[in-house]
C-alpha cells in the first residue's frame, strides 16, 4: 500500500510537516517494500491561495491510498475524500515514526477536517 | 463629477465628511448621489437614514461543471491560478469561495462542460435620503472578496450632477476598486503620527493611479503639525481643516449628519464642497 | 502558546494604541502587526529590523510590445478591465496592447490564450516583511507595496512566522494588532487565535461594525472580550454595546475614558502606559489584567494558524 506523508525534508528521518497544503515535501512510502519517493511541493508552497486543494489533488494523482499529516483543512479534506484517500491527521515525529504509528494502528483516521480553513 | 472620499487610516472622519458633503450638495438643488463603497462595514446609512426603495442581490459568477460532458481531463484545474478547481478520480470539485470569476476554466474546457451561474455574495440597497440618491452594498459576513460588491455599487450609481463615493479605509484592492475612475480624490487624515503615516501610503496610491487629489485634515487643532509640513514639502493642497469639537464627536456618536448639528463645521464643509467642484486644485 | 488578536471592525478606534501598551506591559510577547494595509504599530515600537524578505504572491501579466500583433484577443477575454490599447507601436502595428498591473488580477487568461506568445506571466513581489527587535520584545511586521493585493496571505504568513518565533524562543504569548473590516485580512488575522479583544467606540458606526465583526468571530469559533474606548463619549451607546456583548457570550472587560494623553503619547512615540499615568493609562492597565485572565482560560493557538473545528460547512460541487 502507498502512503503519503507530509515532511519537512526529503528523507524518512525528516520531521513530519504539520501543514498539509504548504508542506515542504510529500514522501510517498510503499509500506510493503519500505521504499519511498520524495516529491517537493514548491508550487503549492508559494501558491496565492488554494494550496490545500492543489496539494490534495497532487496526493491523489501520486496514487496514495492514505495520507499522514498534522492538520487538514476542510477544502483539502473534501478533495482527498473525493479521491478516496484515507486521512490520518495528528501524525508526529519523523516520517519513519509516523509510518510505524500508522502501521501499529495508533493513528485514527479523520471523519472530517480537523482544522478550520484559512485564507492564504 | 465623481468625488471619492478615502483615507489610509480608518476612523479619520471619512464618513462624516462624505455624508456631510452629499447632504449639503443635495439640499443646494443639484442632483447628487451618495455611494457607500465600504461594503465590509457600510456606515453611511446610519447618518443619512435613507428610505430603501429596492434591494437586489450582488452576485459573482462561478463555474458549474456538467458531469455528463466532463471527461476529467484536468485542464480547468491547471488553468485556475486561484487553486479553486480539483480534478480527482471521476470528480471535478469547484471551491467557489476561491473563485475570482476570471472565466479561464470555461475558455479552456475542450468539452464545453463548464458554464457560469451567479452566486450571491451581498446585497445592493438603493434608496433616497431627502433629495439625495443613496446606494450601498453590504457584503455577506464570511465572504472574503469585496471588489465585486464594490463594482456592483458603482454600476448601480444613478446619472447625477455630483457623485460622492465613500470608500473603505486602507490602500489595497477594495480601495483601488472604489476610487478608480473618480474625477477627484479627497484624502482625509488627522494630525497624528498614525494619521500622517497612513496619509503617505494613500498619497502613494493616488499617485500610482494618477488621480487628482487633495487632503482634508480632520481634528485640525489637535495633535502636531507634521501633516502640514509633509503636504507643503510634497506640494499637496490642503482643501479643508476641520476643527475638533466635542459637539462633532457627540453628534457622530448619535448618528446625526454633522453639518445639520454643528453649524461651524457646516461652514468648513460648504467651502470644501465649493473648492472640490470648482476643480481648482491640481 | 496563546495568541491574542486585538480587533475593531471599524478603523481608528484606538486598537493600535492599546496593542502598544499591552506590548509594553507584557514584555515577553511576540508582537505581530496584522494591519498590513495601514500598519502603524512600528511608529510607537520603533523596531530595529533584523531580517527583511520580499513577499511574493501570485503573478502578474505583461505584454512584450515587440511580439504583440494588436489582435485584441487579450482585451476581449480580460474580465478585470486591465488591458488597454495604448502601448507603443512596433513596426508591425502602430499601437500595441498594454496591461495595467494594478488592475491585473493575476488570472493568467491573457497569457494562456495569446496566439502570439506576446505575454509574460511572472511572480509578483507585493511587499516586504520583517522580523525586528523592539524595546518590548520581537516584532513581526510588513509593508505592502503601493496598491498591492493579497494581504490575507501576507497576514497568515506573518502569524506563522510569529508562531515559529514564539516556539523557538519559548515565549508564551503572541500579541496581534488585527486589521479593520470583515474581509480577507481580518479572517486571516482571526482564524485559529486564542482570544479576540474588540476595541470599540460608542458611536453609531462603531456599534454597527462591532456587530458584524463579532458575528464573524463567532463563526470562526474564536472567543471574544469587549473593551469600550472613549466610553464617556456616549454612555447610552456604551451600555448598549456591553449589553449586546453579554447576550452573545462576549465578556465585558473594560471601559477606557477619553483622554488627550493617548494622542500625546503617540506624538512622543510612546505607549500610553509608558507616557502617562492618567485615566486612560490606568484603564488600559486594568484592561490588561482582565485580558490576561481570559487569555489563560482560552485555548492555545493551534500550530500554523489553525483552529479546531466547532462545526463546519463544506462548499463544493461536483
């Protein structure tokens, strides 16, 4: 299974980026093989607005089935849901630790967005 | 003639001066309209107490996708610079609050699957206050984009001899939308460091837009003299100096038109009106 | 970490004077000026700038006159009246089209549809933002360019920077000077804050604008407290404001009397509590004590300017 994790750096030991839309990187981790690819999010980092929506679309297009991150706003949530991606907010520590937390069932999937949208 | 009343800083007396000018001019027999362009916080009605004759929704155009025609190609999402469209799987999602109504998605769609529909973002209220024509826009609370509402207010302006536009404070997009196309811009300030700082920003804006402008100093007998030195150095005309008077503050707090309640201010405003209309200052 | 946003609805109600005094009393706070349209707090706090960065948001179009064939397609497609037929001639056509960068919304439609590739579409620098040191602690502030837009994004950026700074320096409080109105910059100032302090004057318009910004604050789930400035100007409206506040779950925390010392302090480039021990300064000290009590009870500022959702609506179509 492929899991996308928002990250502040491009490797598994980078801290999870608590921001979804304006995360520095998305790490796409294959949880069966442990292999990963890093995808920078520069375009959305500097976006005028709608960063969450566009980041969500990118995650869907990467083929992720779940996303581990800090906070997800309502618009990104709607978009991820439409793309049938399961959303696990409140991930913390490094990317490696977040994936472990998720694997051991310690992350709860969100039934709705966990943060308010904002204007940026 | 269109005169816009603006100020970098809020609370300098913009609405006091705008309502007073409009009221005085209208009672002088000219056809006059007052437009409240401060759609986020419209206040003119509190003083002019207009009789509202009709109300209309203010709309912005938003795209709607015809699901039968949409092939989920994603071109609309790529074209939208405002990040308002997402194509995920078999769905095209549109986040209308982010839409700037540019029409790019319609133009780019190869299937002609997108059309535009109006979405209400506020209310236009049109009426009269005695002989004065009155138009205001009221933006819905929670709606972030005011320029389309300001545009609607200006579009609804009646054809009259004199139009007074009461503008929002600041120097960013809503103010630009309000002052664009006016014949004369009056910048209201007060003689304090905050007032002067914000006046400088407003002057920069007026110059960038190449508008003819002058300054009115409110509460002129308080604060310091820096505003006068600045205007002299910059060769900016001071068109009015309105004294601070507790009677003005009290009349204002009660929602009265200041020229009605305080005669000495009425004289200031009358001479300001004449100066503005004579078109003398450059 | 707690974040207090001082807000007013209407401009010019004394918000910035109160923020400056709070900054002086708090000592340990990170100060943010979110009133980016008419930033005044720096006039009193006189920040020493330590870091200066350009702020970029969106892009603007520009027509390259040499490539323009004056076909007029861009003018026809532009919804923002930003394109005019008054550019220089180029040998092929006597006049070309030109873009009014102030009117340009940055939608990119002209760029996308120009058949002659005569339009550039480049990121636009809208202003600068700063991290500074003041006598009352670190300050994050900005200066928008002339007629620049996107102040909502800039406000969010300033608040994030302040939150990161507060976390790094282990400061417990962020003190934010909010912007007037109810639009984009205000929403950006309030979202995710711990507490909003409304500073309102007892006037017909102060009351009207307070009611609207209070609605917005409630909708965003940010708790509010009210202080009436120049309360003695109209006792009747003051009582009315306070009654409205109580009915809507907004605690009434202070009345500040009209006092010429407020303007005098501003002219001396000092906070009211630094320059005076008169009635306004005393009232602001009391207000600060009260505000701290409510701030202690409030929720922490959520990371990245977010707030836990109370209830929410989604707006999207398929």
